[in-house]
């Protein structure tokens, strides 16, 4: 948790991060969890890379473009506002993007009907 | 660029020079031709002169006077002089004669003075030349490249090129120029394309983080913070399993899910950090309806972890707590500081307590204040001195008052303290609760307290001896401040574990009803004596309105529904969560759900649709009450009748 790891060293922090990602990806319906920099470079991903660097590069580049555009829209709606979360719903899947100034967290989910 | 421009300038100057020389020569050549016929005339004149003599000379002088006064001299010379020399002289003469007329079209530079003897009188007219120079220069721009081609080797030959040839050359050069420009632009385009390609390549390279970069990102605190926040957001989003895109027309008709039991367990909230601990207290946030704070007991198996732990769970994101707070000692009671503003009227009038603040009472006697915006450790704490509590504080209540929200805490030695939330250094007020009627010691061991709705000056305490007592906080109307030993609510034969006043809703007045849950396997319903009424002179034990004894273990908690006047829930050591509807049945619970182990505490959420319960296994169970506790219009009247019958 953020409150108590201020003094934790980088290694344990990395473990924490990996645990968080693992927990997220173990949730029901979650297909993949990817953490990227704002410009679309992959830091961590649980998605198996299908066609090598191409798959992740494509997703990263397109996502960062999309985020830029979405941020612009948010800014146009209200100049005091900023983008904080993005959901993309397809027929089969749902893409959730949580972001801040530097990083993106992308979760691809297959919604489960109860 | 500058260098090139300079070169161009130089070339232009050079070309101008060449051009000028060429023109000069051309002109001279032309004049030579022009002069030829005149030469004949002059020759004839000479011949005539030589033949006719003086008479003719005067004529000739008169005809030639306009040309030059000097003309007489060469003319008077022998006619036999060489043709070439004569021609030159004549050309000179012609040039000189023509020069004033030709000057407007002449070159920028004054032509170098002809080598032969020139009369001084003509030199002044040459100055006019300068006026017309600039226009010529502009025209030569086209021929810039000519200098390159023709300058060096055959300058003389080039100088004598005909106009057509010059035009051809110029055209050629122009074309070459255009070609060069085209080539240049093509080159630039190609370079741009190459650069773009290189950029793309580099970008693609840069798109892949190096291990060092990745390591530094993973190690940065900012990144950890981001992951923490973002994961929380996504988890919440994932936990909301409502599918907004569902198409009911197409969805399979599996509506069988509606047949679920009424008191259904919908979620179990647990975390590894809570393993080995038991739930000590539960409190819903009055401000954020999905947040619930849970206090946990000490984990004897993990001496390195903090003794006290409070987790704030989100009923929607159930996989882990939103916040975890630490305490140096076991936290026995927890409450939101804003709990005071329970009803809207109070919230409007009272200064709004901060919804981010949590207050907890500990086994060591300290009261702690946590802030959700701060870190895990408390932001404020009371001192562990005689000024405050030195015994475990089992009883804590946040009081809404018009003046200021404050906290009343009672420790197990009977010391009641009032605290201002922004000043925990010392209690605002202390009150010693004592019962003089006790045989050996006058101490009362308080296990729980509660305030009646809209009553801040008096409260009721439950004790370990099994009796409940009314307490006045202030001297007023014939009542002394302190424990009112005369008004004892006796009946339980074991410690009272919970005491809850009825949360009076707008319709109907049940503010004087309260429930006590005790370890004697029963829950009792009481009607409190109005606190303003002077105590009866003789000790008069109050009797319970009703005893709910359909329990087969310790009863740890009982709480009224916040919305239904006749419904309360109870939690007992057998792990049963029972829902009682007094309008329907006062003997047996209407519904029940079972947890695997003992339940210590329960808490209704504010809309009265969910119950959070926790106990010995440290898990927090969320039960969906559904419409069981939804009041109908006549429930108040019916409950009033039921209470009347019970009291009779």
C-alpha cells in the first residue's frame, strides 16, 4: 500500500507492483494487464506477445495517441479538467485505461455475465 | 548560405565586368564599321582639300566645326597617312563625338579613358553616366552562371558571342539552374524522407524500454503511487459487474437469479494483513456510502506487525481495503468523525466534520485520529497520562451538537472524557462515573455507551456487571452530573456487549427505546426514563419491555435498522446474523444468515439495505438485506402499537 512503502526499497516495491498486477490479472474476466509510459512504451505486461514487438508496439503507440486525443477532448470540455480514466467497450471486450501524467494502466476485460 | 551569396555577388560583379568589356569591344567594332563610310567621306574631303586648298578648307572647317575644333589638325595632315592609323583616329573621333549621345545606354563603370589624347572639355559630360547604372545590373542576374562557364578560358571568344548565342547560353544556364533547383528539392525531399524513416526507426527503437530504464521506472516512488491509484480505480471498475451494454431483448432469459434468499451474503472482504485478527468494530462512512471502516484486533502470531489495525473497505471494490491505518495498540472502537452529521438537519446546522477523519479508541486508553489523506499512522492522538484514559476504552461515541462535533469516550474504569477532535492533547471535559451502591468499589466497568437521538446531554452506559445506567453529562434540573445509580436498567446477568438507541425517523417517536445485547444469551428492549425527570428517590429498577431470548450463544451486537422502525439485526457468537421484525414477530427472528464463526459486530449501511458483519475470523461479511428492511407506510403505527403492547 502506498502509505507504508515510502521507505521500502526498490526491490520490495517491485514485488508490490508485480503483486498488484498479478492480482488485477487474476480477477474474473481479465484478459491482460499492461503498464505503459505515457508515450506508449511497455513497462510490464501480462499479455502474451503474439507477433513479437509489433503487437505491443502497435497497441502502445495507438493507445498513447488515443490518450492524447482524449485528453484534448477533456480539456476542450473544461480547461480546468483532465482525463483520468478511459473505458472502451467493444461487443466482446472492455478496455479500461487508468492514467496519470506519466503512466497508463491498461486492463482488457471480457465482461462476464452472471 | 552567406558564403554562397557572397560568391554569387562576386560572380555577378565579374560578369558585369566581362559584359562591360564585351560591350565596349562590340561598340568599338560597330563604330569601326560605322566610321568606314565616313572615312571615305573624310578621305574625299582630304583629297578635295589637298586639291582645292584654303578656300575649301574654310568650308570644310565650317562643316566639321561641330565635330571638333581639333579636327582640323589631323585633317590638315597628310592624306597619305596609313589607312589604319587614320581609321583609328576617325574611330576615336567618332567615339568621342558619339559618347555624349550614347552615354545613357552605357555601362555602369565609366569606360576606361581611351588611351589617346582626349580633350579636357569632354571629361565633364562623362559624369552623367552614374545616374542610370542600377537598372542594368538587375538585368544581368540571369547570366550569373555564364561566368562559371565562360569566364576562365575563352573570355575573349565569349566576349564576342552574338546576342542569339548569349540568349541560348542564358537559356541553357537557366535550364541548368532549374535542373539544379529541381535536383536540390528532390534531394531535400529524399533527405527528409530518410530523416523521417530514421526517426521512425529510432522511435521504434526507443519504444522498447531498455532494462535499465524499466528498472528505474519500476523503482520510482511516483510509479508505485501510480500503480496503487490506477489499480484501485480499475479494480473498482472491474467489481461493478453491471454491464451497461446489455441488450435485454437478446439476452438469454435466465431470470432465475431473482429467487435468491432474502438475507444473502453478497461479499466477503478479507486481506492477508487481517489474517489472524478478529473484527472489533465496524462503522460505515456517513459521507461515502460505500466505505466502511473496520477495526481489527491484535494478531498474536505476528508480533512485528502493529497491534492495532483499521481498514477502510469499499463495498464495491472488494478485493482489498482502500486504506489501512495503524495503531500502537489494539483498536476497540472506530467511528467516522463525521458520523455526527447523521441526519440532514444536523448536518446543515452543525459545522461539517471532516469526512476524511476516523477516530479510534484503543486498548491502551489512547484515542487516535487518522486522516484518509495522510499516511497510515494517526495524525493526532491523546496522551497516555492521568489527564486522559489509562484504561481500555470500549465505549466511544461521536456526538453531533450545534456548537461543535465532539467525541465522548468512556474507559473501563468509568472515566468519561469529552474531546474536541482538533485538540486531542487534553480532554475538553472529564466525568468520573461511579456507583456508590456497589459493595466494595464504586467503579463501574463500562462496556458500551449510546446517546439517544437528539440528546447530547445524557447517555446510557452498559456495564460488565450486566446493568445499564443513565448518565447526565451536566448538572441540570435537579440531576447531578454523573452516573445516575438510581435509574438502573437491570435484567442481564452477564456483561452487556452492545447498547443501541432507536434511530428515530421522522414519523413516530421511538427515541427512548434502546436495545442491549448481552453475554447472557439474550437481547433486551428497554424504554429509557426521560433524562430531565428527577430521579425517583428510591432505587427503582427499570424492567425491560421485552426479552429476546431465541439465542443459543453470547449475543455480541444488536442494531436497529436505520430506516425500518421495527427491524433490528443481531449478531451472536454462534455466527448467526438474525434479522428481527417486531411488527411480524417478537419471539423469533424473521430471517437469519450464518457465518462460519462468531460474529462480533454488525453495522447497517445508511440506506438500510446492507449489513456488514465481522467476527472472530477477521472476515467482513456483506449481507444484502434487500427489501426486508424497507418500511411500509403503516410500519410506524404498527410498531407503536407493538411497543405499547409490550410495555403494558
